[in-house]
C-alpha cells in the first residue's frame, strides 16, 4: 500500500501528455467495460486516444494527474475532463479504417443515447457543463481516496471557472460510487444489450449498463 502523503495532484501539461496516454491505455485496455466492448487493439487504442483524449487533457487546465514523489513523480492516477460544448470538442481522429468508422458510429450512437436527457437538464453551451471523460488509478494505489481527490479537484476548478454542471458516463459500480461520493446522482441508465442502432442490437449478449451521472456545481 502506497503512502498517500507522497502523492501530489497537478494540472495536466503538454509535456506530461505522453505519460498520461500510456497510463490511460495501461489502465483501460482490456479492463474498462466500454473499451473492452469496443475491442480495439492496444496500439490502435493509444493512437485514437491521443487524438480524442490528448487534446482534452490539455483543455484549459480541466484535467489533473496524481504523481508519486517516491517514484520520481511518476503519474499514478488521472482525471481527464473536457468542455463538450466547446468548438471542435467532438472532432474524430483522421485516417480511420472502414471498420473503425463503423465502430465509432455505433459507439457515438450509444453515447448519444446515454446522454439523451442532458438537453433538458443542463445549459449546453461553452463553459457551462463539464464532462468527466476518464478517471483511472494505477494498481497499488486504489482504496486510498485518490480517485475522489482527483475528481473533487477537477470539480472545484470547474466551478471556479464558471461551469454550472458536471456529468460522466459510469461503466461500473466503483466508478458510480466514486462519483456519488462527490455529489453526482444517476439520472439515466442504458443497458448495452438493449441499445438499438439502425435496426440492430450491436451489443446484444453484453451485460454492461452505463449510468449517466450528473451534478450541479
């Protein structure tokens, strides 16, 4: 068990982005339910994450990383947040294969269904609604409240910047519990196996349920 007093939290910077992306892939590939459902290879996942999450991680100091001073300030946990209403926030990677384009379209439809209640609950304009896109803690650092500290740090900064709401798509009990500790409430749940896309059920047979969590700041 690591000594949490040796951990410090700081905003994600450009120089720290490659290390953050490596940690993101280490923690999410083959483990996080939604990324398992998508089924990208490790290398391809990192390439796409570099486009889709790399920019988010540097978006105005909204994302944070925890570092361990005993390990040369190695990154051991992170929270990646973004402003989904900002111009270009939902831009897709270039040079996707036909199969990847299809996967992105299906996942995009799934996320749209998860977020369906948001327009009636929040003001969807730049600087108003924070999206908690990813939250991860390295093995050996769990159970010490690090994820909660990171999330609270991100929410505090967002509130100071004028954001009025925050939301997240939680794909497991641990993630939902962490968000609930920070004041989020579940406003919508979508079972993957009931999601219909263009007359088909692309995730049939999968027991994943994604919860849309919302908090007023």
